[in-house]
C-alpha cells in the first residue's frame, strides 16, 4: 500500500516546448509513504532438533511489517497510444518507528489507460 503527495513543477516549460502535458505528463517531487506486510514461514525438520529432544518437524511463522517514508523525484509520461510510464527515485527512512534506517526508494510503473478515449 502506498500514498503520495505530488508537486508537478515543469508544466509551463513542457507547454512552451510544445510537449504533451495531458493527464499530468510532467516531472514531480513527492512525499511518499509505503507500507507492506510479509508473513514468512520457516520449516524445520533436521536431525539436530531430534538429538536434543526437540520436535521432529515444526514451523515458525514470523510477521514482518515494513513502513517506508521518503521524498522522491519522478517523471510521469502519458502517450497518445494510451501507454503510460512513471519512474521515481529518492532517499527514504525505512521503519521510522523502529530503527530509523536510511534506504533508497526506486519505483517504475508501466500502464495502459482504460475507458473512453478523450479528444486531446
């Protein structure tokens, strides 16, 4: 799950150069907040656990909550053939409530616009 607050900053320059600005085709700076969850299950069934009187086969399920916040720079382009691409990169703070570890965010999204075609 992710949420962004974007500021598009080069509409005037793109319009002056007669480039496409429809559907927010521009560069942006964004505050990004991401959250992901992963449930990892470890399975054990080794001879060591048997030799010390432990269970023969067992599993351990471990939850991993991964919040991530950062500021990114990105480009978003939408083309007339209904194809879109969005790329962003920037520094982030991984798990800010737990360990305040600095990290790097990089996202690439590729899409196709659905629905009625508008006259542009």
